[in-house]
C-alpha cells in the first residue's frame, strides 16, 4: 500500500458522512443511525455494486477499479467534478504514473522564458509562479509587494501554505484567513490527486500536519477544490487593502507549475493602489 492509498479510506468516509440520507430519500431507519451520513451498503446500492466490493475499495484493498465503477461511486456520493477527478487519480496506479511520478522533493526550476514573461508584466500585473505543494518559485516586482515580500524570505519559507499557517502576520495579510486557509488546503489535496506520487507535495503536507493544528483540521475535512479563478482580499504593507481577481494557469509542458496573475477592475480603488505599487509609492495605511 503506497502513500496515496491511505488517503482513499478517509476521503470516502468523509464524503459518505457529508451526505444527508433524508435528502437522498433514504429515510428508512434514520432514527437508529449511530453515525452521520450514508452507510456503506447504501453507497453500494446507489452505485450498483456489491457491499463487499465497495468495502474493499473504501479500505484500499481493490487493486484495479474500472472507470465505470468509479463514475458510479462518484454519482452515489454526489461528488463534485474536482472530487471525482481526485478519486479517479488516487485509485488508478496506471493513471498515477502517467501523471508524473517524482521521487525527488526538490523544487523545479523555472525556465528563463517564463521569468521573462513575469518581468514583462511587472509594471501592471502582479504575477507569481507556484510549484508542487504551493512552493513560490518565481515572481515579478509587483507580485512581491501585494502581500508577503518573497525577496525578503528565506527559500525554505517561500511556500504559500506554510506562510498562511505559520507566519505571524498571516491573518493581517489575509483578513479572510479562514476562507484562504480552507481554499489553500483543498487546493493541496487536489494536487495530491493530480500528482499522487510527487514527493514534494507529500513532504509539504507532512510538515504542515506537524507544524499546525489548524492545518490538520482543514486537511482532515477531506475537501477537494482546484481553483482556477476567484477573488482574494489581501492587505499590502505598502498600500493597504487590495481586492484582487486572480487567474491560475497551468504552464504548458510543465503541468506541475502554475502561473497566477492578479488584477483589479478599471477605475477601482485596488487598480489605483496597484499603480502606486508599480511606481514604488507607499501610501498611508
């Protein structure tokens, strides 16, 4: 049993527990239930497979599971698209190796051409390149001024998840800390699904589980969300609060890297503050 199979059991148990039997029309015996959610036999019945087979899948004892069975389990558990993808990846050894197994936990290098792209946006668009496990690998001048100053951090501290859960200023930089923390951890779990054998991702998760009780709380919730866009509220030490729209792009030919850009609507207060940052001006905050 590898280090991904151990994720199957808590993930499926958590997804069973999250469902309301009454909402699914399973009202029989509700008063006698000792635990939340669906029983294994109910998931098996909804998926059209035997209870024994579902039990072996949930316990990580089923060596090969067809896509059709995984799809049926996903429907039975009302999984989201992200959760469905995560389940497929962590239960299929062949798919796992195709996604890029990596025994090294070294941070990947960023191509000079990608750094040139970051620099080309430096006067108007904050941009950051993230690697496996939320490592901060490269950034432009604006990217280092919207929140944490990556230039001032030691290399081992340049990790978005580590900063969020261990840096003393994290709740100041991220006023919506709870939302940011939940999103970051669910993104990390999505990465475990995309790169089940990537040593760096597992090392980051292992270290944070030991460093932060709050990280363990979010991780044990088993939520999966691969966010490609959204809105983030950040407090810059230079110009104050910024309400940023972010877009996350997988780098072609390097699927373990993400380019994230941060922008603001025209005429907004945040756009004006980004201009101040680009000009090197520090506003009163």
